[in-house]
C-alpha cells in the first residue's frame, strides 16, 4: 500500500459502523489511523451509508476517482495496487486526463 500511496496519491476515507463516538475515537488512536479521513456512519443527515452505497458488510472497500465517482468496489485489499496499475493503463490508453500517477517525491 505504501507504493500505491506514493505513486497514485491515494487517501483513505474510513466510515465507522459503531454508533459510539468514544469507541470510534479510541479505535482511531489505537490503530494509528489519524492520517485517514474518519467519519461516523450512523451519525448522518442522509440515508444510512449502508443503503446509499450497498455497504452491508464491514469492512467494505470502495475506490473513488477525483470526481467522487465509484470506480471499484468489493474486492480484496490485496488487489488494490493491481487495480490502480490497471486503471492507469486503461485510462492512459484511452487518453483520459487526470488519472496519471503522481511522480514519486
């Protein structure tokens, strides 16, 4: 995942399924997830996220593009880097702008 983050400039948006903010904050601290964007799913002003995104099981993984469109979901995290490599190849071949990888810094 470190190679993927450096190459593709990805971030993690984590949705907590527990309704307790205390438990959520403790878990974030314990698991060192402070670099993630962490939100509490049950405390929402819209429909439950599980209905909006068909995320009936946890954990569920969704890949969003820079326009927040879901471009991948429900596949093993072990395939994450392959997904990004193939996505980049496909869109580069198609001439789509905005999917080029970020140069290593």
